[in-house]
């Protein structure tokens, strides 16, 4: 009996454009690594991949990939997923993910980045855990130094916005006093 072999793709979703006007004050690093919208789930991810493979490779690609395609892990908070696909055709899934530009349902621009290809689910999970621990370590190190680069960038943008609002308010006050004097 022949055993079906798989590959596991660790995928990260990046958001190059801010999703709303209020988030434009955030640093680019925070905007790009923002959480995935709640309307997008693991089932929508599978449909997205199947449609992308079919668009890119036609019925042949769809037939080769769709029978064993599965999302083993999906985290909207970290915008990370582990996708199981056939070993012989994992390049098709990778290429299809590369050509995805928008998330369905939510219509948000996205970049799908394959971080690792693994032969076992264990190594893929270890990669996700390692990346998460690295993020936590960096956050704790910034907290220990007292100067968080992301936080200081946000504070600078907020301060700049406050100064701009003060200037606009002063200009408005000046126009009002001129109108009253006339």
C-alpha cells in the first residue's frame, strides 16, 4: 500500500495598506503585521487557495491539489497558518499563494508569504512557536530598555498630530478675532 505524503507550508499574511483612516498614525511595521479580519477564517482560506490554484493551473492543478488540501492551523491574531498539501504539488500551492493579492469577503489587500516548507507537522508547529517566542522576547527586551521603538514612533506621530491640530486651532482663532474686529 502506498502512503500519501504531504508538505506543510507555514504562511504569514501581511497587510501593506492600512485598513482604515484611523490606523495611518501607526508605524509601518505594526500596520503590515496587523491581525487578519474576523470575517476571514480557515474555510475561506481553503477556498481562496483552491480558487487561486484553479486560476493559475486550471483543472489539472485543481485536481492535483484540492483533494488533500487542508488548513491544520490558522491564527487570525498572528496572521499565520499551516497548510497541508500534497508533496508532489506543493509548488503549485506556493505559487498560487504568491499570486493572491486580496482576501475574499473582506476585500483587503494582502501579501501571502511562505515562511517555511516542512515535511512534518511537528517542524511546522515548532517554526510557528519559535517565531511567536521571538516576538515575545523582542517585546520584553524593548520593555526592559524603557524605549520601545514602535511605541516611540507612535508617540512621535501622535505628538506631531497634536502640534498640527494646535496650529490649525490657532489659525482658526486668528480668523475669528479678525472677523470680530471688523
